[in-house]
C-alpha cells in the first residue's frame, strides 16, 4: 500500500514528497503520466497531483482511477478535472487569504485560520461536492469562497483545493522570490526576513502555520488510506518537542564561549557555536576542546560585500566555509550567516550545497525591523526542518531550519534600538506559553541563538530559562549538528512492505543503523489497537500527539524491524 505523487514536470512533486517525508509519511512513490492507466487503487489508494496541466488522456486516466476507488488530490484544477470535482472556475482570488477548515480538524489548530499566499481561485461549488474548507480575506466578512472540496466519484473521490497548497507552503517558508534583494529603509543588507510573503494581519503568528498546512495535507491523505498507517517519528523517541540551541560567536572571548558551553552541558544539553573564521579568538585547540561536548560550524560574514553582486557574495561565503574547515580541521555541517545576511533567493542554498552543508539557520521567524509584535512563528510560520524547494520544481539538499529566538533582538539593552528589551521575568512567562504550545499542540523544534558575548552581558538568565524550561517539559536540548544527524539517520529507514487484512496491519521496516521510532494510532475508525508483535524493536508506550493517542515503537535492531498489529 503506497501513496502516489504524480510527476508531470515542471511541478512541485518533489516538494510534496518532502512534506510527506518531513511529517513521517514515507509510504509514497512517484508516478509518471504514462503510468496513470495502470494505477491500482488497492495498491495505491491515494494519488497527489501537484501539476496544474493535466488534460485529455491524463485527466481521463485520473477520473477512471477515482471511479475505480482511488482518491485524487489536486490543486487549482482546470477543465474536466475541475468539473468532476464539482467546481466551476469564476476568477482569480487575490491574496493574502485565510483558510478556514469547516469539516476536518487540523492538527495543532485551536480555531486559528491558516494564512494562504500564492495562486488561488474563486470557484462555484456544485451540489455533488462537499466543501471541507473555505477561503476568505483577512478582516473581511464578505467574498468567502470554497477552499477545498471532496467530491464522490463512483467508488472513489476527488479532493480539490482552490489554491496551490505546495507552492503556498514553499512561499510561506522561504519567502517570495519577487522580494529577493529587497532592503527596507533603515537596514543595510538583504536578509531572509525581508523576503517574507505578505500575509496581511499577524493574527496567526502564534502557530507554525506553514508546518500545520503541510500537516493538514498529510492528515487528509491518511484519512483516505484504508489502513492505520504508521508515521515515522519526526522527533527523537517519545519527545513532545525539542529545543535547538546555538550561539554565534561574533568575536567573543574564549572565556565567554566556555561559560555558555558549561551551563548548557551542565543542564544535559548540547549546542552549536558558529565562528567567523577570520574574526575569532578561538584556536584549533580551543575548538577541539569545545567539541568534546558541543559542535562548531562556520559563521560566514559577507557584510563587507553588501553592495556587491550576488555571485560575489556567494563566492565569499564559500571561501569562508572552506577557510573554517581548513583552519579548524572540522567538516562544516550546519551554519548561520553573520547578521543573517543573504543574497538573492536560493543562491546561498546552492552555494551551501556545494560545500556539503546539510542544514542552515538563517531564517529568523520575526517581524524584524517591521513591527513590534512578538510571536514565535511570525513572518514564516515554520519550525519543522524541510529541504529547500525551487518554485520551478527542483529540490535542494540543504534543510531549512527556522530560528525562533535571538537574544539581541528580544533581550538586548536600551542601546540596541531594534531590541524588544524583554526582561528575564517577562521572558519566563512568554517562554512558558511558547514551550507549552510546542509540547501540547505543535510538537516541533524551537530553535535559538544566544550569542556568547551577549550571554555574559545580558542574556544569561534568558538562555538559562530556555534550557531549564525545555528540560522541565522533557524536551531534548540539542545542537543543530546533532539534529541534522538524527534527520539523516531517520531517512535511511524505509517501510519495505505493508499490508492490511482482516483488521491486522503487517509491516516491515529496514534501515542502515541509528535510532528509529514510529507511531501507530491507538484508535482507528472505531477500532482499538490490540495485540502487538514486534521483532527487532520494542513498544515504548502510548503518548498523546495532536490530541490523539499513539503507540510509540522503537527499533532495537539497527537494520530491520517487523510488526504485526491487531485492531
């Protein structure tokens, strides 16, 4: 049993696969248009269609597949496919918009609306289609229209969205390509935060809306599968969330680095320190000492090239990554640029990929230099690590991990004009809300940057609060490098086979070592999980995730796990 993703390039099929992979739904295969006629709904019950260009023979094959029992999920359908979904195109719907689910609950949401950007349309909905979500303009009562429908097709169905959901997630996470190189008045360099798509009012900034929109798609797919499929755990073991801790050295004294390292280590955590190779007091021996308990990476400084062409800035970034590796004898795995300076749109990501960087933390979820409203997911609405996607269809090898707390922005003294100047006492209460939401509602990383030079001047108490409150909530405190290693190991595991017969799920998983866990729903369509037989693994116990009880299963064997589960 597999989920299909239609490749009809250029399209965002690879990015759709990345969304499913990120949330642990690894049971997918790519399907070429030539293979549509051969699709068996019993073997592939759901087919996702990121392309807008189906027509003629392809559309006929999709409709036949749905009539024979398959579920077709499409975005901004046209022509015959739109008509079969019960939709009549009326006009383009200009954003920004909000999505309101009216039928299915959305994981992590408690009544909030999801921001929608990118192409969208106003459709009239025919009687055969059932509306499951609506699109509206923020702050406006009138002109609400269908956002998503499900429409029966003999034995199957078509699920159609009135907007391009994959492209919307990409724009929300990565920003608008049209805003590349935009520098607002009062700033001196291009930054990722300046590329944030126009969302309208910041009403959703307390929820990771880009992540939850992707999760909404994953949950819809799972609803249409005829079995309680396992989800690979996107967090280590049974953790309800994770704190990613880092600091940008920025020329700090070695003693300041060591002081922060010691505090994080004493609390049971691990952190990354990002060093500017040409502006550091840390010697190779210091770095070797740091790495006994922590991780280091490059902190390229391209600020002196602010007015240079994008290509020149990228050459300098690559040069500094290489310099860091040669200077300290350490392979660069993750990084953050000094002042989170950027260049172009995806050019820095391509440059990082050429250097073997697996993850970066430059995208700061904040309305930095735009307004004073604090919220952890402002601007980008993202916390989950996903690979970058090119709007043209390519998937890049670098994972995008948004950063949510930076000490100079939130805790800086009066002399720092852009700082929110939160006191330690205020931060305790704000952070409690943030991390309570992480462990109770969202189950995502919270990523931080606490500079050692600031730690010894003004942000020690806030940094200690981050670690202490995370530990109190059973959140691991990990470095970015440690997190990347977990993600890479997780992707070595695949579900080799899965079957569902007489209320029994049978599955075989294979991997290449390292930690691996997955979750099974305890309740599914009126049935309750009963007898479990696990070979090569152990049952860890049940936990609540997104308001539902799941059973966590951990691999003991480093290469193979076999499961049978009776419902």
